[in-house]
């Protein structure tokens, strides 16, 4: 459906002081665009319920060695439309997604150069998005962006949840502070190989904020293609965020452009209900529709794997031998002395396959199967892996046959050590090797500094590399789980074979560093997870590392019940039961929830949400239509308020509640939980106690006559 404003109205808004206004479909959000009177700089303002939330902010570009694209513009045309449609994602939080927005397209001409630029604004009920578009034109063919001059002017000293601006890593924990207290240099970057921040006032997008008037704001981007990732530089005096693009190796250049082209969308979530941000599909809607003709091979995956064994102290290693200096093409691996710690052996892999088959998991990830791990990290080494040669103690044919006989798939692991050039040279052979042995999924990794040397993880070249890998994988019908890549921005709509990314501080940091605070998974929901699913690897039951190594003080900042809840609160169509099989065998009653919970959904209900504090989410699975609920809290204990009105009326359900025990605590008593069955209906409203750093998980099924005869208590 499309509605055009009249020509007379269009003429009016253009003439009236060059000011243009457009509102969201519900009219709670309004945007005003105008050109500055002195220098004709494009500017915008945003209001929520008639109160300013984004003060007048400038738009445009500074160019390298050329006239800027910021000053001296005139409006040459305006087009205002309304759009409403629905689409069905291949995998996702909803079976169907509505895309409803009002759009304002402003055509600008720079008087001195005759160059044209178009700014497209889209207003949704939960926020604003805009991007720059350039047509092919005689006066502008190739150009180099020195800086994107986009501003986001704040109206107060908001509370913010942020991580430091760093072009090579997203693996920081979140800091909660006032905007005026941002200092990226004070954040602990230990345990991160590439943790250099580029400015004390720099943060990464997305950044979550809460105003003194209890409005919720979030600045992010969508559809990052052929462009560097956007960080934000905060000016404390002016209270403005300025776009800060990851640079190229060429001094003074952030991006190389050729018309026709456009930038990613800049997005601003604005709401008075934090739940709206978590429930939003705005980022997905701003991406292009699926480009794959056939998606039947794309499936959700629940998996186990040889992975945590290398993180838990003293349990295993990626490398086969302890040799500090090797050359890939000159090493006879059969002549190396095994270190006795190598985890990816034939026998150990078969053990994981047995566990997966017994408990109904789809796949097994095997890390460390291939040669090259002896000196893979920290060397800035180009020829580090070949992705096709197994270690002497890993029989790929035997393992593959064994998995196939058990009905279990194997997930390939391609760590690149940041050497993207090496991966691009070898990727066709690597993917062909996968298909030869029946691997349909790959986990990629980019730990360390990037090769080509001088490039960053978040730079334009690497953004293009990551996207090329996804596209090539799609051609081979391979699903991708990308680690250490630029954070996702909804591209999984266009390429749904991008099942998940990491691009944030994962669960593994708890095994060997200061760890992730109890608020971390809540912070992720309001930031990183807005762009797409994360392979967070929940489900750790053996929480304190002194279990493996007496005296080790590292631990997961969680309870077991919270680890279960994460399978619901953190959306991902790729979910790992990350702990060692033997640890699950000691807690099989709790493990049952991981076995039962779905990973692909018909519907999602955000029941409670507050940044930095708590989240409660209900989801309906596609497999059997079964509902699951997850609730998590941060450092403070609380009662989760769960309204079961999403259930069908006049039907009784058995709610199996996996809750923190009365004396549970993330630090002192993390493994204390209790499992109780209750009868609930759509009229039930329950309060469930969550321990400090704890949570609860609930599975729901329609009650049978037998269930009702057991006379379960009402919740």
C-alpha cells in the first residue's frame, strides 16, 4: 500500500524555510529536516510525543582531496510515502514480520559542484532510520570519504550502556555510565588480543541509552555492505555523537566509493517501553530481501562440540604438538611429538557424536582437527592454516562415516588467525573438502590482527571479505557461524545461511579471565543482539573453574537456572550445549530443558525488559508449537512477573519450571536449582524468585488427563 502526498503539500514543505516534516505511522515520532540558513548544511531533529530527543544534528561527508559533501546544498525534490507489507523469514523470532513505515526522500543538489545526493528517512513506530544514496552522475563517479559528518545530538546527560571504540574487537564487557563519564581507556581489555581503543571518547554502535524522562534510545546501523562499520565519537561539551568510521590503511581515507552507491542505514530506536526495542524487527526490515532462490537446506542447529574442553583449565588443546615455530608447507606432522593434550582426536570426536545421537542433537563441532595450531596466535602470520589437512590423530573419513551412521552432522571449523588473504586463496578448496565429507555448516574465526596488514576487522575491506564468505558459502549450500567478524546488522535477512555470529564477548571469557558480569547477557540483548543472532554458547553447568584446577578463581557469573534461561532470552537458530558431556550427565534433570527447548520460533513475546537489570521473554517453537519462557536478572535478585496471557484460552498447561533454589546465588551457590511442575492457563500471573545473577526457564505443554490427575499445584 502506498500513499502520496499532494503536489501542493509537497511544494509547501519545500518552500517553507526549507523545512520538511514526517511522522511515524502512529505519529508519536516526528522528524524535521532543513538546510542551515548560512551554509546550507543538511540537518535533522527528532521528537517523541512532541518532546525533542535528537537535537538539531548535521549530515553529510568530508572527502579526501575534494570539495566536501556537507555544505552548499539546495533541495531539488521531496517524496513522502507510506509503506506497509509483511514477509516471512527463513529462520527467526517470528513466523511473519510486518514492515510498516513512513518514508521521506530528500533530493539535494550541491550548487557549486552540481553533484547530487539523496537522504532517505524511514520512520517506524519504534524509531528512525536514514541513509545517503548517490546516483551515477557525471560530476561524481569515484570519491574517497575522509569522514562521515553524521551527528546524533543528545538532549541530556543520559545513562548509557557502551563498549569502547576499537576497530579490531567487540569483546569488551559493557560499562554503564552517564554520557559525560565515558572514558574508553578505563575499560579492562585483558584477555582480548586486539583491544586497542582509538579515542577515550569513542564507543561502538550500538549504544543503549536511557534518559531522565525514562525514554529509551539506541543508536545503531543496518545493512552494512561495502562500507566500514560505524563507531561513535562523543563530544562532551556539545553532547553530540559523531559517526566515526573504521579507517583504511591509506591515511585520511575511511571508505572508497563509486556511484551508484549508498551507505548503510543509521538507526535510532526511540520508545518509552524498553520491550519495544527487543521486540523490534526494524534492523531486519532495513535489509534487502532474501537473495537465495532455494532455502530448504537452511535449518536451525542444536549442537555440542569439542570446544569448551580447550577453555576449561587443563582439559585439552587445539594444537597437536608443542612446537613454537613451523612452516605449513615444510612440516611433516607425523614426525612431530604429540603433546598428549590434543582434544580433536578420532576417539574423542566419536564420544561427542555418541552423546549427540543419544540426546537428539543435530551436530558436533570439532575445533583443532586441522594442522597449524602450533603457532597460530599472535604472530601476524599469513600461511597459517590450509583448512584441508587433518592432524595424524584425526581420521576424517572414519569420523565422517561414524557421524553419518549415527544421524549426526559435523560442523567444520575454519580459524583464519586474521589472515583473510590466506582464507580467500584457499576457500574454494576448503568448501569443496567440506562438501566431499558431508559438512553443511562452518564456524569461521578471525582471532588476531588482520592480513592484509593495516586493515581492521571493522574496515571496508574486511566487511566485504566477510560478506564474500557468506555469499560463497550460500553458493555451496553451506551455513555460516562467523566469529571475530564485524558485528552483524541484519544481513541474515538477505543471506539466511548466516545462522549466527559472535562479534561480542562470549561465554568463554568466563573460563580464563575476569569474566562477564551478571548483567552481560542483558546488555547484549539491548545492543549486539539487535543486529542478529549470536553464538553465545550457553549451558555451562560446571560453573567454577576450581573444579578442574584447585585454586583457580575464574567462574561463570551465573546460576544453572540462568544458563537454561539464556536459550530463550538470547535468540539464535544455532544453539550450543557448550559444557562437557560428563558435566551434563551429573545434572540430567536440568539438561532436559536444553534437549526440549526449540531454536526456531513462530512468535515472541517480550514480557519484561529493563536495560542493565532484567529480561523475561516467551517464545513459541516451530517444531511442535510449544511455548518456552526465559527470565534472567543481573546482580540483584528479583521476582520475575510472568503473565501467561499469550497461551490459548480455556486450555490447561503443565509448566515445568527450572528455577533458582532458595539459597542460590551466582557467586556463592550457583548450582542450586529446583524443578517443579505446575498447572497454568492464559489467566495465570506468576511471580518467580530469581537469585542474584540468576534466572528461570519454563517449558509449557498442554496438560493431559494423566497430568491433571497428578494434581499439580497452580503457579
